[in-house]
C-alpha cells in the first residue's frame, strides 16, 4: 500500500474519537436551546473534551511563541486553536446540562 493512502486511512481512523466528541457536544448544545437534556454528555466524554481543550491550549501557547519567533506555522497554530475550540464544546455542553438539571430540580 502506498504511504499516502496508508497515512490517509490511518489518520481518518485515529481522528474518529475526536470528531465523535466534538459532534456529541454540538448536538447537546443545539438541544440545550430547546431546553432538552438529551443527548446527555457523560462524565468521561467531558473529561476527554477537557483533555482536548487543555492540550490544544497548551500546544497553542507553544505554537504562538514559535510563530512570533519565526519558526512556527500559522496553519499549525490555527489547527491547535481549532482543537481547543472543538474540545471546549463538550465541556461547555456538560456545564450547561448540569445547570439545566439543577434549575429543573429546584423548580
């Protein structure tokens, strides 16, 4: 198998959990606009989202310093910031669901 096709197949499979977490968070945030708690973001999904968020922020800080020193790439920096944003979606969705659950329990 060619190196390019092997790389494209393996990268696609490795990125599935990342896009799954981002998609679940987006679905939950859209449902929150209708005051629905489904799909529920579980604790382990929020932890994975937080790891993506924190890792993206830490690596973006390194990328920013490399970019301004002249050895970094703007595309690499944009990719790291995208990781941070998409990881933050799941964390935000979990937080919003907890707030909605508490407000429904108090009413």
